[in-house]
C-alpha cells in the first residue's frame, strides 16, 4: 500500500494531540484537531497550486448513526467559514464520511494514523514502519515533516519531530531551533522505558 502511495505521489498529513498534557474536554480537542488538519490540507493544496482544490473524506467515527451525523454537522463551519488562517476556498465540499473498509485511500489513512500515533508513543513496530511512511509525508520547503506532514500538540513535544521524523530543525514562534532542543521535553530520550 505504501509503495502504491509513493508511486501515485500521495502525501500524508497527520495531527497528534497528547490529551493528557492539555486537559480539555474531548469535543474541544476533536474540533481543534480537525481545524489543524483542515488548515494543513488547505495550505498543502495552495502550495501545490493557488487554485488547488480538494475534498476531505473521513472514516466513520465510532458510535451510532445519530452520533455520526452530529459529528458531520460539527464540521460544517470549517467548510462554510474556514478557520482564522484559511478561507473555505481549497476544500470544495462539506467533509464527507465513508467506512474505511470500503475505501482503499481511507485504509492508507488508517495505516498512516495508526503508525504515526504508535511511533509517537514509542512502539517499536510503529517506529520500524516510520521510514516507509516518511516517504509520503508532506514536507515544508526545507524538507521538514514537523508542522507540515505531522503536527504535534502541545508544542513542547517538538523534540519528537527529531526522534520520529528525523527533522534537525524546528521553526517555532518566529525562530529556528536545532533539534533536539535542550529546553523542550524528550531532549534526553523519547520517554519510553528501555525494552
């Protein structure tokens, strides 16, 4: 699947939120993560072509159909109003939903999400697959995955861009920092006990 994605020129964009570090209720986290993802996809499309357009298709979230319809309704402001950083011009339809077992592209998205979260958590199985997934990760003009193909929140996780993605620098609050950066978490190690 990854080889086919590389051959097709697919690009991945992921957002990983450490809920234990920011004590927000789930609905607020979900809306914020979706906003981050919307902005990253919009920016990617604009960087490819100022007139670039796309659609967002999400895997069906867990729960019954009423909960799934409620989730879709929550996403409508993104595609009608945009975000504070992006007008609703790149994403041309309301967010769509489909069961991933019927849509191969969503199966790839499930793989990217599962492996990325696993690698951030330190799973040796996931970290072993990351070099392959990094081949399709969206990158900024300097070749960095962090902040473009992968967004970690809160920002004090930024050393994980080095540990998981191999980024050697990070643009943060108007300055560029070498990674790993001494003042941020995971400077010494990835926080995972030795096996």
